C-alpha cells in the first residue's frame, strides 16, 4: 500500500538509471597514502578534518595550525543517558521512561481561522484547503520569541484508500475526492506555543493567526534561476514558462540562513499519465524520470480535474515538478518560488550551510535506487540582514554531483560485511560541476537542459550510483556531512563495493563525508561508512566499531538531524526487521560513537519523519506519516486508531516529545 501511494510502486519498475556509470566497486583506486588519518573506526576515522584532507590524493600536507583549527570543531558533544525504547509493533507512540509525548497537529485540524472542524465522512476540497494536510513529513520551526513559533510541515502524498470509504481507484473515484487529494498535498504553516514553560508545544487556536497558511497542488508559484522561461518549461497555460501551479510529493527539506523554507518535490512522476505520448525528443528524459506510460495502475487520475496532468496534451507539465521550492513562512501572501538553479530530480531534502567565504551551500539527495548526491554553491556570499540580496543567492551558482572512490582492493570487499584490512569502509571523492549560471559543463547539453534533465547530465559526467540517497545534512558541530542511504534490495552480489558492502541491501547505511579543510565549497572530500544498519547480531552490520551487543537494531535510515551537542539523530522508513519504525540517536565522537539507541517508536504501519530537536534541546518533533498504512487496511477495517484512539481513523500527525522534569532531550 505504501509503495503504491507514496511513489507509484517505483521499486517494482525498472531502475531509471540505465547509464553505464560505475558503482563504487568499479572505481576502486590503488590504496591511498593515509597521511594523518586517525584510525578509530568509521565515525572516528574522520575526527580530524585536516587529517582527512591528507587522505585525498594530490592535496598538501596539513599544517599543525590547520590540524588544531579543524580539531577544535569536534570539541562539542554531550552524554546521552536514557533507556532505549525496545523494538515493538504497538499502535502507539512509545518514548523512553521519564519522557512523554503529545500530538501537535493532525490531518484535518483547522489551519486557517475559518476552517471547519474535521469530519471524516463529510470531507470537501474547500475544507481541506484550510485544514492540516495529509501525510506530514519535513518539520521545522521558526521562533517568534521564547514561547511562540511558526511550524512548517510538508504534506508528501495522499492515500485515498485510507482517506475515503469504498475507494477503488482514481478512474472510479468521485471528482470531489480527487480535488480533496490535490488540496491535501503541499504544506502547512501553523502558529504554535509552548505549554507552561515545558517542552510541550501546541497549536494556537485563538486570535487572528495571521501567518497560518496552506500551500497545495493548486497554489500559484513562480520559477526563478537559469531555466526560468526555458522552452522546456512552457505550456499552453503558461506560455512564458515562469508560472508553475502547485507542488507535489514534498518529502523533506531545509531552511535558509535568511529564514525561509526549502521544501523538496520527490516522487512527482506518479501523478502523470501518457508519458509514452510525449514528442520523440522528450522520450529519453521521460524514461530517465520513470514517468509511466498510458495510465498506470493505481494512478490518482488528477488529469480528470486538471487536464495538465495528461502528458499527451501537455507534455512539458511534468518538467514543472521535481524542484526545490522556497517559501517565506512570515509572508502569507508571498508566492512560493521554484529555484531552478538547484536542479530537477526526485529531491529528498535541501539542507543549507555556509562555506568558509560566506557562500551558501545546499546539499541534496535523489531518492531512487542507483541515483546521485548533489550540492549547489552560490556565486555570491550571504550578507546577514541584507534580505533583498540574500533572496537571490539560490538563483546563480554552481551545481555539482558527487563521484566516490574506494581505497581498498576489490578482493577485500566480499559481501560479508567484513572490514577491509585498513580497518574501515572509506575512500575519497570529488564534486563534479554540471552547470554554473548559463554555462553548462556537460557536453551536448545547454544550461537549461542540465537543470531540467539533471539526472541525464549527471549520467554523462560519470557520477557514482548510490543506494537511494535521501537526507544529506551537515553537522553544525563537527562539520561532517551525513548521508542517509535507505536501502537497495536490488544490489546484486557482483555489485558490492566498499561503500555498499552487502548485496540485497535491505537495511541501508549512513555515510559520513568530510570536505577538504572543512570548507563546504571544496570540490574534494574523504568519506567513510559510519553505520551499516540492520540486526546487530548480523556480522554484516557495523556500528563504528562500537560493541554491537549494546546497540539498538536500526533499519532503513531516512532523515537525519542534529542536536546542539552534534549528536546524530536518525529517523527510519520501512524497517525491514519486522518491527515499527523509530527515531534513533548516536554520538559521533569519543568512546560512545556508534552507540545507537532507539529514542522512540511510531505506531504500526507508520514512518518516522521530521525529525527536529529544538535549539534549547527541550523538545523533539517527529512527523508520524501514514499510520495504519498496511496492506488490506480500509476505513471500515483500520489497522491503526492512532492518534484518536479506539474507534478513530488513523490520521497522520506531528507529535512532540519532552522530558517530564524539564531536562534536555537525551539527558
């Protein structure tokens, strides 16, 4: 059920990447000289940033001053002291002893002041456009003083089989149900307040709530950047190619230094029909983005109420989705902006940081089997407080794609999970430029073509195929970049390599990347596998060298976050160990690195999304996506009753957890 509604059964189809690009194992270099690298396990192998720089070929030896400067970045950290939540299959949100949780917002809760109360059996598109949307994902907060804030939440996709009684498919569904689904996509801005000085937060339900807003699949938007106005983005409804309508399948996201949201469109392909009927010149790109031919089974049939989703009539409409969208939560009248300079693919997230010289860097993953990792570096520098200048930074810069190289002989990577002789799964890599402004670095492709058909451009420059790269985020304390690689059960035994050491990778892994001199604008880096997930009793798993008898089982890492101490928080999606998904945390330095502990579990059938630890570390938010989404479940026979309890329908919700004695999270 999840596969059908979230991504259109993507894993049941042919892999979109049919390029001849190498896997890691095909590009293993001769063993590199390990100048200055600290050998203490995967997470510890990169603790000295300058030492890692020495692991990258052709780089100068680090100076003692550089070593001290980079090592200082790793001085933060804090103890984690809580009893892990055991694996379970409960229909409840489980948290550690000493903690409690509460729902902040659930599907159907009023967002706009004039929104009606939710009524499951009497839904309407007009009401849904004013209510909290379905399947919440990315969560972030914008403070408005100590005890008030704006909460942004993505609404990734709809599951009509759980939303409506008697639902069969998009072809047979009443048109009003299709309109409800369009309105349930997008995102919400809601004002929240702290409860009596605790770590609990709740919706503000009184007063004007002037910032509250719904963004949907029907919200007018605009394109900016080099591809805006391109012939590839022009349609009958928008002959100038600058005014897209709506956003779809917004998975994770990020924030900017100037206080806006970057929300990422992911599995947009599934919403269209007749991909086989586009002009011949477009067909190779349609295939690369796995757009279905004809009318795929389970299609929501948005084309019945919005003709633009029929590619036989509007072939360019599909090119107007798959972007990173910037939204100002403090201006409810501001048009959302699709930033074309960041490229078009199935974005999982878009997380920002600043380079040493002040330029803005955005890290992004393309969430499909054998796809790539990207980053964007702005041309100009961020200037604190200069809003008019900063709002243009994501429109001009260089878009890169990652190429990784292992450093161990191929014979030492045998599929068993045994570490190679150098003691770590690791290597080096480079960021390959694709496009900068109007200049393309890809032979035979214009800048606009690179940005609209980014996957094809990355194929041409030899980017490295990865196992569903999802969240990519830089740790603000240690400067390392962490990449969640969720899984890839299609990896054949012949395809195992140093960065993907297991065939049929059901459980995924987390990769740690350190850029030269800890500069996010650098084009070279070192990498190592921080975690190889799964059952700790499985010899093919790896927890940074930590004692595996003391760690929590973890499967399918999806999103990552960091607390103020730099601890790594990991949300899972699709736990292949047979128990509910959850939220996990591990230190990334010291004797406790690799000590993974489960902090919470979500209800049966649900995925853990978000997550977000507040800056004061007194609250942790998660989005509980698709509770009860189990094959065969229906509104008349639900598997979950969370969060409303017995007799209630499952409702995707955002929840907050806090310590009952006011202690910081994890303490």
